[in-house]
């Protein structure tokens, strides 16, 4: 069984970072049936995924006034419609409960959960960023500061190689 350890929940909240890749799945993000070894047998268990566990922690009464920030690095590297599934609805309509296949309890994204997705706009997979998902995020284009890069690179080269 895989466990997800979130950073300590502090006075102001908590955060979690995942990096998407082409084989990242709905089962990793939301949950599903996973194989497990029990003695000499393979058994199948229903497990919650990283985002579902994060939201459940944020929804606890003791955490409702705290900020929970879920960071998805390289968000455009997975098949987003498949990974997010019915969560597309939850991203837009916070607090609205939905049914998740195989799970008995209804699910919603709490108001105190913030999702940040980062992406490299040079990556060709940006072209297939699902429009239904795109409209649920604010896009902020952040270019590198070339003066900082020059200084860091120059200092590194001078101090280590010259």
C-alpha cells in the first residue's frame, strides 16, 4: 500500500507537490483499485489518490481556516482529462459534491484548497492542454530574469572553473 506523507500541517496550513508525467493516472490522483501483496497472494484494494487524501485532510474541521496548496508540476505532461475526470466540475463549483466511481462517500474540493499548476511552455504537450481544464485556471506567464541568470551563471563559472 502506498502512503502519501504531506508536509506538516502548520498554523497557517499545508502544501503538497506532485509532478505529472505521461503515465500519471486517475488512480494516482483521485483513487481506484490497486494491487497489493498479502503473503503469497495478490489482492486488490480500493485506495484514495494523492489529491483526494489532500482534500480530505483540508476538509477536517480543525483545518477549515487554514490554507492547503496543492502544486502540480508539469501539469501539461499527463493526459489531463483522464487524470482529472469528474474533478473538472469540482474545480469550478467548489463545495458541490460529486460521486466518484467505486467510492461510497461523495467528494468535493474544499474552499481552502488552492491548486497551482506549473508548465513549461516550450513543451509540445502544451498544445493539447484541454480547453475544459484551461478555463478553470488562471494563466500567468512568467519569463526568466536574464540578469539573474547571467549573474548566477557567471558567478558559478568564475568560482568553480576559472
